[in-house]
C-alpha cells in the first residue's frame, strides 16, 4: 500500500504519528518497546516530528536498521544523525543502542553487538526503512558480500556485516527476518526518482539486483511524497 503526501512535512508528521501509535501499542502491551530507524538523508524531518510526540520514551529503545562503520564524528554516521535529530525534545529520554562500537571492522565488532542486540525487546514495535537509487534497503546492497546471508540468515543471527561496491564504507545491518517481523514495517521514500526505482522493484526480477524486493514481499506501508 502506497500512501502519497503532498510534501515532506505532511509525510513526516503522518509517519511520526503512525510510528508513535505503534510504539504506544507496544508499551501498552509490554514493559518496553524497540524502534529501528534508518539513516541517510531522508529521515531528518520525520525524526524531528517524532521527537516532539509525548510517549513514555524512557521505556523505548531506539536503534538503527543499519550503520556505516564509522566514528560518530563522521558526517556519514547514522548514530550521529539519530542523536542530533531524534533523541531530542520529548524523545531525549529514550535509550539508544548504536550499531557501531569502535572495533576495527564490523566483523570484529559484531560479536559484542550481537550480545547487545540479544537484550533488545523484539520484535520491533516499528522499523522504518529507506531505499537507495540502486535498490538497496538497510545494508542489503546489490553485490554485497553477505547479501544472501543477510536475507536468509541462520536463526540465531540478527546482524550481518556488509561490504559492497555501492556502500561507501563497510556496514553492519539487521537481517531481513528481524526487520520483517516488526509489528509496524514502513518504507519511507521521497522524490520522483525513488518512485521510478520502486516501480522497477515492483516489477519481476531477482532480489540480488534490487534487494528492496525482498522487503516488498512483506508488504511494508510505503510513505511517499514528491
Ligand atoms: O545507512 C544508510 O545508508 C541507510 O540506512 C540506507 O539504507 C538508506 O536508508 C538509503 O540509502 C536511503 O538513503 P537516503 O535517504 O540518503 O536516500
């Protein structure tokens, strides 16, 4: 299902309201709720809208769908984006679980992160994905070295590392089954170009060429604006 909004502000406030509702349902049913958000350039307005909504944020853990293996002082750090634009206002009391821990490589950092992630309250109450113009989502990149195991991991594995020509730097990502099991699963895309990419992904073709296809099979709610 695609919901179309007239502009970025309208999309951001609708997505923030829907994510807050999903978190509230999670918190009404259980002692804690987890939220996985994407980095990149698209989510800032949504983050700021969500940060202003009243919720029992102290019982919410925010983490990332995926992370670029970089220190937080890099402008490409997704953790830095979340700290600056989401963990503010009312959401300042949320707990944050970053997916970068300073190890030399994501492979070296992954065991400690798998242990940290094991303590998360899962399934996610909400997971919000983005999409790149190459058809990647999370760190499921075309040509990624661990793409197959990120899409179909062993059961105990919640994270996968990824090196890919289009990724910019090494990555770590939640695997598809963890993200797909979220109570509320959304894809947030903006602009005519991403609409075209989405149309291509919705046509037949291999997941390896456009890994977003693997997610579309789970019918995420799609939020789009020009
Ligand atoms: O760390 C990342 O790169 C993301 O989590 C990634 O999957 C992102 O959502 C898309 O690449 C879209 O990025 P833009 O919003 O910048 O287009």
